[in-house]
C-alpha cells in the first residue's frame, strides 16, 4: 500500500514537525491516526519514512525511521514555452511537473505580450512541489525564466535533439530522438518566420503534435508527455 506523502524542507535529526499547511492536510483532511506510517519529501532528492506521533499545537510531529538521499540526475528532457498569461503558465508548470520533465524554461519572443514577474518562479516551485505527492517523483524541474530567444538558443546547444513544435513539421513518430532533448512551444501568436529561420539555423527540427492548431498551454503539456514517453 502506498504511503501518504508530505512535504518538508527542514529535514534534520530524528524528528520533524510539518508546517501548518501539511499538518492541516494530515490532521484534518486525511485524518491520520497516531502511529500511521507516512513519507516525507523535500523536492530535492530526500525521501524519508516516518511515523506520525502526535499533534502539537495544530502541528504534526513525525518520528523519522528511514532516510534516503538521491542525486539529481542530469537533465534529460526540457520544455521551453513562450510566455502566456500567468494562470496558464501555472497550469503548464503543474502538468509538466506531474509528467516528470527535468527543466522548464519560459521565454520571450517577438509575439510575446505578457509581462513576467520574478515572483512567478517561487509560485512555480511551490506548485511543482505539490505535484510530487501524486506523481511519486523526487525532484521538481529546474526553472529558468525569463529568457529571450537568443539566450535560449545558447542553452539549447547542450541538447543533442532540439525541437520546435509546429503544425507544418514532420511527424513525431518519424523523429529519431537522442537525449537530452529540448522542445520549444511558441507563445500565443506563434514564432515569427524570422524566428523559425533562426531556430532551423541552430539545428532545431520542426515537429507537429497533430493536425490541429493548439494553444500554448495545450501544446506544452502534450509535448512533455510525448518526449517523456518517446
């Protein structure tokens, strides 16, 4: 039986106390009883098995019984999405984190009209951490933002397979993927023709997801799933 998972970023010693939000989930949503076994994660490779001991002033006290630390693997899959509305970027982050990509990049291009605020990175990390409860993964993606297209191309040089998704591209099934791989999804309004030429000049391949035009958030989520399961 899979154990319920809880987040804690202060893992030290033989006991820990969950924060208010995680304690509320344990005590009042799941209503776990003392001596129930649980898992603790921090989103950076720590995985602990513990026992819920008791409630202390609305917080859950956990005794640590087993602890493992895993190293973050090298980046295998990156998704780069053109900036769109804040709530839609949040949804992209939530879904690609569930899928299990290694790196998420938000970038500006010619048709980008949305502003980027530094607080978004903190919000994305918090969102991604919550997805680990369900996915069972140990690491959240690395987040990089905001970049212009030229800086994104510099990062892309370290990837063996470079893709930008376009309805006029080749079939995904015909693509021979070598990892690590980066997939680019244009902003609302797509890449300009000059930007597409620049991507092709930097060894990007055009690949279509299917025969319909999709929104940035839909394309990003589908692309992440395709690359993860290629």
